[in-house]
């Protein structure tokens, strides 16, 4: 009887030890599961954030590309001024014509190198487009030290070819040197998108 009781107590003690060993294992699995869930949640948040940033960046690039295309409208308008408009006369180009955004001398570019300060400070839209929300502003300055009759000593000169109007459907071409003009365009669009375009030409 004594031996049987001894064996019974030994088996009971072993069962309690096994139960005590399993308990910490169940707790560690729970902790690992919570850590894994936390890592997955952080990864999801980072993925969503990177996706939003990528969409915003691609949207801004699309706006800038559209703005660059719209600057062609300003180029066409300025070309018309020099061909048949208010700036067609060579004598008129010797002085500033602020009503046409034209300056007979090089404009200072302090705030942004190469971009005339007068354009950056401008508040009037020269070519607004309510349909797209794009606004264009531009300025033309002659690459001369001062506003006067152009000369190689004070102006940057460039060659040009002009049609003098021949007879019998023939083109009479005349080549020469003329001052260089700079056209700077600022395009403003949605989401505060802003681009600058610049071209030079002779006339």
C-alpha cells in the first residue's frame, strides 16, 4: 500500500511539472504573434504613404508637362507682335514698350539667375485659360546694355534671314545681323505648379 501511494504521488508531481513547462510556451507565442502583427501594420502604413507620394509626384510631373506645352501659346502671341503687331517697327524696339511687356535692355535677374525679376514680381496674367486653370505671364528683353539703336558694342547680335518679298512668286532673301531678344515665360497651374521657359531669337 505504501509503495502504490508513493508511485501515485510521483506521477502527480510529474504532471504538474509538465503543465508548468507548457504555460510559458503559450505566452511567448502570443508575444511573437503581437510583434508580427505590429510589423505588418507598420509595413502597411509605409506602403500606403509611399503610394500617396508616388501619385502626388506623378501628378505634379503631368501638370508641369502640360504647362510646358501651354507655353507655346505665349511664343505664338509674341511672334505675332513682331510680325504684324505693335512691335513690328524697328524704331519702336529702340525703347521700352511696357504695355507689350517689352524692354529694350537686359533686365536684372537677382532673385532667380537668368529669370528677370520683373516677371517674378508680375501679378497680371497675359494669357489666362479658365478652362484648364493655367495662366501665362511673359516678358521680352533685348540683349543690349541700354535702350538705343542696336550696335555690336552694346548688344548681343545674331544672324537672321528675312523674306523681302520677291516678284513672280519668288522669295527674295536677305541675311544680316540683328540684336538678340529673350522671351521668358512663367506658367502657373493647379497645385501651385510653376514652370519657366526661355527662348532667344533675332529680328
